[in-house]
């Protein structure tokens, strides 16, 4: 079973705490979603989602991303994301 909650709690969460602090201090909007556990017969899948949508200037893109994350679509249109790695990091 895929279950990374302990790894998140021990290693990622302290880093996210620092990232959130820096973003708030500098009015940096952000979205992070960590898939931590697959669904079971008795429980839904488990995510840890952080959204900072601070300051006067709201981001439509960030608002749309939040809608997609929680609803799976915007205006009844399915959305998806993809990344292609074309060469190794230097």
C-alpha cells in the first residue's frame, strides 16, 4: 500500500513550515498538494494541500488551480497537467 504520511510528517512538513513562512513574509502566492495515501475500502485517499492566496492581488490562475484540485474541473471541462523531462539536471 502507498502510504507516505510518516515521511511527510518527519521530513516535508518542517520544510513546508519554512516555505509558508517565507511566502507569507514576501506575499508569494503558492499551491502545493502532496498525495500521501491511496484510498482503502474504509478511507478515502489522503492529500496534504497548502494554498496561500494572500495579498490584494488575487491570482485567477491560482483560483482555477484550487477549483481543479477540489472539484476536478472548471466550467465542466476536464483539466490535466503534464511534465516532460527532456534532459538530466546539471
